[in-house]
């Protein structure tokens, strides 16, 4: 026979584990899509080589999100948060018109 005390002693760690797992699952921001209104307004592309240089004259070959001061990912990360896009994940190989070279 299970007592209420035994139930509570087993339920609390299980609930804590479930809460921790759910927080980890939602900790990463969503990856932004090029069709997102904020991304579209900034001319964001997942692949910087596909940027229309005529439309965005500030684009230069070799500029991409991983080299931008606003990129919040670590060196070598394929995706990372972007300060301008609300922390949403951008492709390290991407580009937008607010690109600012890292110091």
C-alpha cells in the first residue's frame, strides 16, 4: 500500500525533471524564415551568396551573419540568435542589411 508521503516524495522529483526538460526544449529561439516580415524588411537571406547586390548595395561578398557584431552564436555555430530580429535564430551563412562587422 502506498502512502501519501511516499507518493509526494516520488512525485516532486518527477515533476522537477519534467519542468527542467520542458524549459530546455523551449530555451532555443525559433529559426527565422526569410518570409518573416521583420526578416523581409531587412533583406535577410539564409544564404548570403543569394543576396541581390543591386537591391542591397551595402552587401559585399564574404559578409555574413557569423561575422556580424549582432550575431549571438558562438564561433562555428551554424545558427545563432540575432539582436535585431528579437533573438530569433539566423543562419551563420546568412546576411541582412544591418550587417555590422565584428570588431
